[in-house]
C-alpha cells in the first residue's frame, strides 16, 4: 500500500515538472518569468531572445476560457517602455516605477538578471 502511494506521488511530481517545462516556453503563459509586475493585470517581460521588453495585459476570465497574457506594446528602450506603461496602465505603483527606472537604456545592453 505504501509502495503504491509513493509511486503515485513520484509520478505526480514528474507530471508537474513536465507541465512547468512546457508552460515556461510560452510568453503568454502565467508561469513565464517576468521583469516586473506593474499591476494585477499588467506585467513587463523580456522576450525569449532578449530583443525587446513586452508590456502584457492579462485577459479577464469572463472573456476567454483561460487566463493568459497578451502583448500590448513591444519596446527596445526604457523610455519607450515607461511611456507605454503610462499610456496603457495608468497609475503605476512607486516600487514598480522605481524598477522601471533602473532598467538599462536599451534592452540589448544589460546583463541578466535585473536587480
């Protein structure tokens, strides 16, 4: 009985790892690593090839079957990203604004990760 439970638990862990690997590959997925969460419905990610920052918004559950992130603005400079956040997001938390301000001038001129 214990052996069956242990085997079942190991399989669940393996299944979760597979799901995580798959979900991390999609930029629209909730598990995709983000640079900053600007608000509950808005975040900034770095595209997988480190070519641009993407301002994304979260779809409402009422409008689609799943809760996914959609790209709204695609920026290569910090100035453009901040301007885009101001335009689309509106009021931004002071901490989020500070993180945006610490980003490099251009995306291709920085080491990872952000701090």
